[in-house]
C-alpha cells in the first residue's frame, strides 16, 4: 500500500520557524521519522511539500488511482482553502489531516478547518507523532 504525505506552506522551514512551537527538527527529519514508521508497517511512502495552493491541488489530483491514502498538513491553507478541500473530495482517497501543534489551543482562526470535511480523522498537537498516528489510522481504515 502507498501513502502520499503532503506538507503545505512554511513546513519547509521546520527547525527555523518558531522553534518554541514547532521544535528544532527539520522537514527532512520528519520525513525520515514517518518513512521509518511506514517501513515497519509495509507502507510505501511519497512525500511532497509546497508553499503554493495550486501545486498542492495538482499533487492531490495526481494521487488519483495511484495511492491508497493521504496524510495532509496543509499549514495555513487548512483554514482558507476550499480548493484543497475540493481536490481531496474529488479523488475520493481516505485522508487524515495532521498538525504538529495543537491548533485548538492557538489563535481562534486555527480552529477552522475546511479540510476536515474531506478527512476521516484529524490529529494535532502531537508533533511528529501526529503523522505516525495518522499512518496507524490509515492502516486500520484500509485493512477493515
């Protein structure tokens, strides 16, 4: 089975951007952490990061009939992008929304998620483990 892991705007700045919230680990560290977990479970992984909304939409569309599950941290686009929501709905691939920080304990606007409408689960506030819990949730969902 294959998982596509999408990271949106500013996640390429992990390790530099607000380390008091996001920590000092980098995006490459995150990808290795998730890939190692997926390897143990027999999942093939593909990672993607973009700061551009349209590129994320295209990446989701390119998943059609190619991957079994999507994990998405759309960053700030979570709270604004109906286009990404529509892309997730259009491919009809099981998806989990993730966030490194606890978005419900932050600014009010971060509590709004358009993506949640297309995801069967949301996991936030567990740093890198938000992603590994998403992998586990997809494994359970896909093997029912």
